[in-house]
C-alpha cells in the first residue's frame, strides 16, 4: 500500500494537480459530486500536506473523454 501511495505521489509531482473546484467547473457539476466520484472510484484523490484533495489532470481528462463518448 505504501509503495502504491509513493508511486502516486511521484506521479503527482510530475503532473498538474487540480482542485475539486477546478474539476467541478470542467464537468459543470458541484464539488460534492467530485467527492462522490472519488468515493465511487472514478477519480483518485491525492492529499496535500494540509489535507486538501487534489486530482491528477490526466485522470480528469480521461473521465471527460469518456463522458463525451457517453461511457461515463
């Protein structure tokens, strides 16, 4: 588990992270919906040192593309 977390954090340092508000804006949904997607496993949240959620831009773009195709 710790190895997976370290790999996720390493990926995050090389990629842009989005706040829940930024993700919600891109989808036109409420931030609570973004949190629900995280709980459902659609998105993976990375926690900042302050405990705030951030999302990998790559994952958000994949979900946006799936939604555009009607598969999300």
